C-alpha cells in the first residue's frame, strides 16, 4: 500500500541493488573516517613534541605523552572523549573536549586535543 504522505513510498530498488548501495555508502564513510583518524593523529604528533601518537583500530588515537601519561582519544563517533592515565594502571581521568566534535578539519581537531593534553 502506498502512502500519500511519503512521496518516495512508491520508489523501491531491488534488494540486490539496495544492498550494494548501502555497502558502498558504509564502506565509503568508514574509509573517510579512517583516513581522517590518521590525519588527526599525524597532526597531533606534530603538536605534542616528544610524545608518541598512533592511530589504530577501532578508531582510537593513543598518545604516549612525554610526561609518561597515556591518553586514549576516541574518534568522532564518541565526540573525541579522552581517557588519560597519569601512570600505568591508574584510574583514568575522562576529558570531554569541547569543540572537537563540531570540527571536520583534522588540524583543528588535533589542536583542540593537544590543548586538552598539554596539562598532562
């Protein structure tokens, strides 16, 4: 039954085409997010001199800070929340980074993250 409220109600693609379309969309989005994560990690590495920054599956940036603290930054899916352990095994401090979630430019995201991490 076609609803008069929805102009696209009569539009339907065959299941194999829809499946393929969704797979491509998901794959393209995941690929773009992955590349963005690498770009943010590279920019963060430049901003945090003396620290080691890496980006790995499942989309987490890990920064081993010069002070010895370890910070794990979740990606855009979790609004760039940062968990910092001042010493290995210590209780993690959770930082919600204002402004990073709205940014799309990797350098700007890295600058916001670096500003939050510089106090550690």
